[in-house]
């Protein structure tokens, strides 16, 4: 074997080489792997040649595959007519009987890559400030995640089995935060699966949660004393915070609009957490039939341990309250999409998180992105896709009735 080959490339080589070495015993794996799982184009073309032979009932032997790739118009002649790369693949496979393990590695990489790409598209769309594009990217991410989930669940149990990861020696605040996020997502999903998963699977899941708690504790204990200097707020965030402050003043001037906006404007949509807290106070007062004005809001905020000055809630224009709430909602969804895209991308990039954990975590993140529907502000994008088909409807989705994603740990 050559030294310095990346792990993903090594797994692809081992899988293809195992099938070439034992086509009769390993050809069934060709139905589980796709060309998109491959990192190198040559590996994808060899896989497709094997799959074409397999679909015709021809064993993908080295001679048959060599003949088949010569008919591939997308492969350069100097490569298609050279049998040495195929021989190299066979040499790179230690044991043909281990082909299912190699296939699981390749599929794991492919699933992570697809989830990472969907998360990146969400972040990019959110950074443009176009809410329709962002919600469309989110809908596509949900669809992509559903396909990844179904594919993972269809794999044999032995291909989804993963060993627990020992506590890592390199720790930091980001590492601890990431481990705690995994714990949170695992516990949330475990509560939903208690009535459906078998006892041994639940025990494995609890062991995985305990492991992440231990890693987070170790990361916190080893965290450096000096905290990095916070980056200055971005212009978009400053604009969003200003919109939140204006909306609070406008709602204080005309609290009757709270009955309309509270149905779709939530505290987490405010860029500044303190503004979200004050909005909660306003909604609570209004729901209780209590007066809502700068004095009553600041007083109730004080009772709850919040800092609020009545002067900051004065001079609002009630006629602009609905429009301001829509602006806050708009900024909030963009910020949520950016944050969720970052979280999903980070989880999918972490080799310590299993594919099952990545899928569960991404599902939870996307479910908590709630676009709502402000009156008079539809989120449906009328344009067609570039291939001419209509875009999927962009609306609030209910939590899917999902089958538990088993993650067997020996």
C-alpha cells in the first residue's frame, strides 16, 4: 500500500479491490454504494462499470471490468486502456471478506458529504439575506436528510455497528460545547424512541450519551483560562438588533397588535436576547389582560430580574408595529438558518460523531427552524427550478414520524 493516502480514498480503494478480488461473494454490495459516495472520479467510474455488469448478470471480474471501462466515453483512453490502476485497487484491499466494512465507510462518508453540502447551501442562502432562497435551501436540506436517513436505515445491522470513541486528549471550549450539543440531541431523540426501540439498543444509546458527557466534562476541565476576544457584530446583526428595538417601541405604542404578531413572532427571532425577553414580557402581560406600556413592561421586567428602562420603549409608532415585527421575523429566520447550517456542518465534519448521530442531530436542528407565516408575507417561491420542475412548497413542517435510527455498538 502507498503511504499518506487519505482515509476516505483508502476505503474506496479497499472496497473496489475487494469486489474485484471476490466478485461472486461481494457483488451484492454494489447495490448499496453509489457513485456520489466516491471522492475520486476514477473510483466512481469503476464502480459504475461494476454496477452495469452486475445489472446485466455479469460478474464484475477484473477482466470484465477492464473491458467495460474501455467503453466509458467519459474516461480518457490512456486511463481506460491501462489495467494497472485496477491491479492497484486489488492490492489496496487487505481482505476481500471485509468488503462490508469498507462499504460502510464509503457510505458513511457519502452521507456526511451530502449533509455537509446541504448545510453549506443553507448558510450561503441565509447570508444573501433572501428569505425565499433560504427557506428553499432549508426545504431541500430536509428532503436530502430524509433520503440519507432512509438509506442509513436500509443498511444491514452489521454495517451500522460502530465502536465507542475514547475520550480525546485535545480539548477546548468549542469541543466541550460540541459534545454537549450531541448530548442534548441524543437525549431529545431518546425520549421519542423509548417506546419503540429494543432494550439493548437503548442501553447502547445511553452509553453513547454517557461518553459524550465525559468528553464534555474533560474538555471543560482543560479549557484555557483566557477566553478569545469576541468578534465585533456584523452589519447584518446590528441592523437586526435595531429592528428589534424599533419593534418593541412600536408594540408598546400599540399593544393591540400583539394579538396578531405573537402567533408567528417568537422571542428567539430577536437578534438581541434582551429584546426577546422584553417581547416575552409584553406577550405575557397582554395574554393576562394587563396594561402594556413602557412603564408596565419595564416594571414587570424588573420583577423578573431583567434590565429595562421605560425610556427605551417610548416614542414608538404603532402603525409600524406589524411591519417591524415582520422585519424582526425575517432577520430571525436568516440568523436561525445560518446557525443551524453551522451546527449541522460541524456535526457532519466531526469523525467522533457516528452517521446515526449526525442524522438525528440534523433532524432535530431542522425541525426547530420554524418559518411561520406572517399575515401578508407569503414564503412560497413561485419560480421554477432550473430543470423546469416546480419547487417544493415552503411551509412549516410537522415533525416526521420517523423510525428510530439504530446505532448498534458491540
